[in-house]
């Protein structure tokens, strides 16, 4: 097994690939991401600081901001749904539910 692991990189050969041409400039796009947490007492935090739903919505740039939502396991589904609905009003690019 050890011999295989040590010799495997030598067996790999590069395959020539013809890449398509593109007019894209390749400049990276600034990604905006907000990390929001919802605890069992329905308190919201933005990057670890207490925040209101309106303050969070104010930070969302329509169609460009991704919201990463971490939710305590004790939060009722109805409260999670209400929070997601409120965040959707600001039209973020995505709302992702984080898991641990």
C-alpha cells in the first residue's frame, strides 16, 4: 500500500487540453456575504453582533449579497421561516442555511 501511494504520483501523466477562448477579463467579482445567526430566543446577530432584521436588510445589496444563516437547533420552524421571508424582502443573491 505504501509503495502504491509513493509511486502513484509518478504514474499520472498530464493530458493536453485545448482551452476555449473567451472575452472575459478574468477580474474577480467582489462577493458580499453576511453571516447571520438566529438563537433560541429569536435574537439575530450579524457577524457576532446583535442586530435587528431591518439593520441586516439594510446591509443587503439587491442581487449581490449572500446571507449565510446559522440557526440554533431549538428555533421553531415557524420562526426560521419568518426570518427567511423577512430577509427575502431585501432580495439577496442567496440565503444559505449553515450546518455544524
